[in-house]
């Protein structure tokens, strides 16, 4: 049986906290470093429904991609959703750990898993590498096994990602031939210019806004595929669980299939 500190050591070896953005909140949220850990649940969001899943399965630790408190708080009262999460975790001796932007830039990290999920093969390179480490950084660029139309790639990407209420959106000629693809898990507005400069045929990410996307396409940039934020980050969970299982730490892992995307229905 592993101790929580052993599991954290393995996670932080793969996703060093020092690589997180300065504004981020990563690491241990609840839990005693010495407590035993037998079962670890991986999920994107630390929300009530995920905590309920963890309790039902008997998890000792939840590892999430998104932080519980990103902007700080002055209360953990149970009349707030986040407060209820904290109280429930502590009362049931369930630890909570977050790997966020440090997992985004890891190698392999969030965008590596996304790239594989949508069908990119071969070597992947960061879209925006760190100056001191060309193998780590934001996003990934890769190749399709063979060129295909944008429409076919969009269908392939939709099939490779978990289903959400609104699926994916495409900007560009569906008949356009694509082979070189950039991806970035989570919000990708900040990487639009980088994707254009990289000479890719299509950029797949999430949370693209109307004006930046419209101006990008009008300027002749790559085609765009906009997927649900949760869906672009969910593939990483299996990668992280596999990493932990192969790290030498003896725990049982499970990937939550609970859809915690904010958008619950499309019409």
C-alpha cells in the first residue's frame, strides 16, 4: 500500500510544479501526506459529482486537472459548492491533488494525449516550446498518417474525443486538404498567432471566441477546429493514470467518465 507522499512524488516527477504558470494553483489541496492510498480517481474537474463518484468507488485520492480554488477564497462553508467539496473530502479522508498548467506543458502532457486521440502519429513537438527545453511547452504539432480533407479530419477528431452536448465546430473549407496539425488542450486563443506562424494546416483547440477566430480565418490562417474545453483535456486522464500505474507506486487507478463540461445540452 502506497502513502500519499509516494503518489505525489510520482505525479510531480512527471508534472513538475515548478513548470506551472505563476497564477496557477497546483499541488495538494486536501489530505495527509502519510495517509494510505489504495485507489486513485483521475478527473478533469473537482466538482461535487466527481467527489460522489470517488466515494462510491472507494477512492482515497482524486487527481484533477483543474484547480478547486484558482482565485483564492475566504470561506469553505458548506453553503457554497466548493466548500461542500472540501468538507466532504476531509470527512471521508479523501485527498485532492491538482496538476494543471504543469501537466499542459509536460512531455508527455495534456496536448500529447489530445494529439493521439485525434489521430496524429509519429513524433510530436511543442507548438510553443520553452526556451530552455525544446521538448516541453504548450500545444503540440504532428502529422496525420496521410493527408485528408478538413471535413474528414473533423469527423475523425469528433470520434476520437468524448461526446459533449455540442461536439466540435469547424472554420474553413471542409474540402481543404490537411496533413500538418497543431493541437492545444484547453483554451487556445493565445496560440492562434503561433499556430499561423508554424505553418500548420489546421489548429484544434477549445474556447475560441468569435472575433479572434473570424479575424484569424479572414487573414488566411490555418483552418480551425473548436472542441469543448473538457473534451480536449479528458484524454490526458488516461495518460496520467498509466504513468502512475507504471511508476512503481502500487495503487489502483480509474479514469472518471463523468462529463463535467459546463454545457449540458444543445438544441
